[in-house]
């Protein structure tokens, strides 16, 4: 079965650049930065799935499961830190995030 991989790579590249541009344009909003990082993770996962299917290999699919697990835990920890930060400072502005340094 022959598939053309270019349209799939174009979708993944588009999602990746949406994440990069989102970080560059919305660097003041912490929630949007976390969301854009998740978009970048998803574009990498799309590439792994596409190439795994294209090359008929199972390793890429296993890496996708691992990366999704790590991304989910990263999101949960980031949101927990943001909730605690909001409780203390009543703001989620990136201007005051330097206060999180130890």
C-alpha cells in the first residue's frame, strides 16, 4: 500500500509553526504559552505516527505513547504551578514570573 507522505508532513509542519508563532506572539500569557508548547508536542507526535506508518515500523507508535504521557504530566504540573502562582499573586502575567526563581 503506497501513501503520499507530503500532505501529512504539511499538516504537521503547519501545527508546529502555529505553536512557534503562538509562543512568539503571546509571550505575555502563560496559559497560551503552555498551549502552544502542547501544539509543538502534537506536531512531533504526528510526524512519528506518519513515519511509523510509512516505514511500517512499530517503534514510532510506542514513542508517541511515551511522549503523550510525558506531555500530559507536563501540562498537569504546569497548570498546578500556575494555580498556586495565581493564588499568591492574583495574576498570571509573565512579567512577574521571575519571582518563581529559588
